[in-house]
């Protein structure tokens, strides 16, 4: 399997924290079959994402792209906010 140089992973997830400066924590949820029982289960992975303008808020749906290491834990950057969270 050959992938072209420069192609980066793009994921969609939900912001679970925006406390650090210029950083948001995004939960990416995947649905995978259980290896033995074959039931579909949800797995969640939390990643640190670089948000230069501090514009994402908690519960927003965002699109992120893989990038070079920006700090010890940050390897992703914010591309766009897909859907803003509205409180009822």
C-alpha cells in the first residue's frame, strides 16, 4: 500500500475541554467490531489539538488535521469548526 508524501490524516471529533491556552482536547469516537464477539462497540481517543485563535468551545464539532509535533502532546491542528454547540 503506497501513500503519497504529504497526505495527512483528517478526523472529526467533539471538543471536551478548552482550558489550556491555544489548545483544545478533542474526543474522536470510532465504531469498531469486538474481535471475539463481533458486536459493534464505541472506542474514544482524546487528542490535544492546536487552536491558534482560541475559537473552539466545549461540545463543538471540529475537523482536525495531523501536523508536525507542536509540543510534547500536540500533533494535530484545528482546520474548521463544523458545528457550533447551541445551549437550549
